[in-house]
């Protein structure tokens, strides 16, 4: 009897060794070309179940799950193994989440020629047999929240806030920006779930001399991406480090830093509760600086932010006092971002008629005449006429009759030489047509 038990024990050891040889072939070859490895694994497991059932003590020690049964995405035993185009198998819920964002195999990194998947029933049978032998409690379904792309965020933040070297800090910032760009779940998780994440992310910038442009670009890029999530906008804007640093990097740093800084403010400005916070900060002046000095992309982001902010009357008045009119006209005269800046000035001139005097003093009306004579854009025509009309209204309000007549003559001369407003009046009905008619009534009566 003793000999029989010894023989069975020896057979079990041999079977386990055979099983561990077969399993890698199953997993790394996509189940084998003719499934013979699967059949062999099930045969070995069936034999093992018979042997182990005669030896109850074998279940006393803890069992280690073979690594081939573990999904490399979930790091847990698979519940619903799914086969993808690369021939590799993963847990269903995790590979579904992966394929929402990626078109590569998580294991082999090869590009998948399709994103379809099928249940891997054969591998599921192997896992089921193994669980029966070891009385392993395999979960039936998985309803956990998948943090597929967030597991290393804390370590990345540690490398940024407490770096071992400048190179490692820069690489961590680059990885974080890339993750934030690729996976929306990272944006929400980083801000909401990691304690003091924004403060820890920005603290190195607030204490450094900005001697590492690449690091700075990646941090500001990541911040911009975090700000695009609706759930993050208030938390980001209310952090005391955010707006001062954005104001700083809209005035200095690389072109990319300026663009992403302005884009972050633009993103934050869509939330009503953030508008007063931004308007009361130094960011407003920095946006105007970008309008005046920035490149086309940065100016576009700054314009969009100011368009969101200026409907608040107090912010509009402050923007004008900070030099918005001068900055916008400078760009228009240079022929840069003309359409968007005309739109902004048209709005401001309608909201605050005192701004039209500054526009006129800076010679904008002559640029508007030129635009109206040469424009092929109905939108530009309308915005230019809105501004001219508002300037004319300010002329009419002048108490000095002589000066009022001199000002009117400026518009009349344009009409006499080029017929600018008659042409606009004869266009299809629209706002530009009705305003041109009003201008003509005033200058020709």
C-alpha cells in the first residue's frame, strides 16, 4: 500500500512537470496550430485530478496559480478568456478596455489587423480543470472598476516630484503626458484619486529656474490634457499654483509651452465658476500678451479664452484696461488672426461703447475700410461693419459739432471713393446689410 502511494506521488510530480512544459506552448502560440497542446493539457489535468482526489492532504497547502492562467492586463486568473488577432489570450473586460484606446497586442506589441475577439473555450477548459483539482475558487464574473492605465501614475508622480535625476524626471513627465493624452481614464483618476496630485506635479516648476525646457513642456502639456476633463476643471482652476504658473509660461518659455498654457486657460474658461477666478488673476493680462506677441496657434487659444471670459462685463472692462484693444489691433494691422480678432472686437465694441474711441484713436477704422473693400468673407464683413457702426454711434454722440462733422466725413469719404457701404447695402439681407444702411442714412442725410 505504501509503495502504491509513493508511485502515485511520483506520477503526480511528473504530471506537473509535463503540464508546466505544455502551458507556455498553449499561451504563447495562441493555443497551438491543431490544439494538440490543449488536448494534452486536459489529459494531464484529468490524470492529476484522479491522483489528487486520493490524497486529501494535498489540498492543505496554499496553491499558486500558474502564470499562464494570469491575464497580463488584470494580473489575475482569467474568468472569461478572449482570443485576439495576435493569437494571445486576455481577460475579456480588460482587453475590451485596452482595445478602446489601442490597436496593438498588449503582449507582443504587434499591430492588430482587426479588433475582433472570440471566447477561448479551450483555454477556459484548461483553467476550469485546474481549479477543480485544487478546489480553487475561481470568480464567476468580474464587476470591478478597471484601472488598466492608472496603476503606475503614483510612481510617475513620485519620479517627477522627488526625482533621482534630471533625466529620470524628464522621462517620467514625458510618460505622464503621453498616458494622459492616450487614455481618458488617466485624466480623471490622476486629479480625483491621487492626493495633492496637481500640487505635487507643479511644485517642481514653482521652485525651479526652468532650466529644462523639455520637462517644462511635458508638465504643461499634461496639465492641459487634465484640464480638458469636465470633472477636473474646477479642481484644476482652484489650485493656487495653476493660474500663476500659466500666466508665467504664457509670457516666457518655448512656443509649445505658450500654446499649451493658453490652451489650458481656454479649457478652464468654459466653466462658469472658473471665469471670475481667471478674471481676477494675472492670467487675463497674460492672455492679452499672447494676443499681442504670441504665434498664431497661441493667439487662437488666447482669443477663444477671452471670448469665453469677456461676456462677463467686469472681466471685459478689465481686459480693455489691460490693453486688449491695442493688442488686437496690432495683430489685425499685421494681418494675423484677423477673422477671430475682428469677432472679439465686434463683441467688445457692442458691449462697451467707450472702447470705440480707443479703436478710432488707434486708426482701426481705416483697416476696417480696407477689409470691407477686399474681403471675400461674409463673417468678416459683418464684424467689420459692426465695429464701424459702433464707431459711428460714438461720433453721433459727440457734443462738439465741428469734431462730429469731421469724424463723419471720414466715413463719407470712404463711401464717395469706393461705394463701400452702398455695395454692402445691396447684398443679400443680413446684419451687415442693415447696419450699412444705417451708416448711409447717417452720413448722407
